[in-house]
């Protein structure tokens, strides 16, 4: 199983490579600066917050 830290590192690398809507860059930077949080996809028209017990367990997520 991939660690949280590795998943965050990969997500931030992907964000740096693909970019995001200019309207939300500031909020993404704030979220991603928090140790226990990171963004996985970005769109200025929506937001979903999930707490998942471990990687690959979206079905067990709490919204």
C-alpha cells in the first residue's frame, strides 16, 4: 500500500505538471500546504471533501 505522503507527493507533482483553473490556485495552495490534506482534482465549479480510512477505499469515505 502506498503511504499518504507518497500519494500526496504524486498528486502535487501531477498538479504542477497539468495545472488547474486560475480561479482556484490560491485555495489549492492553501489546502496542499496543510500536512494531512491534499487535492486530487481541481475545478473552480465544485469541491468535495473526503476522509478515507486508507488508499483505495473511496467506498468507505466520509463526505
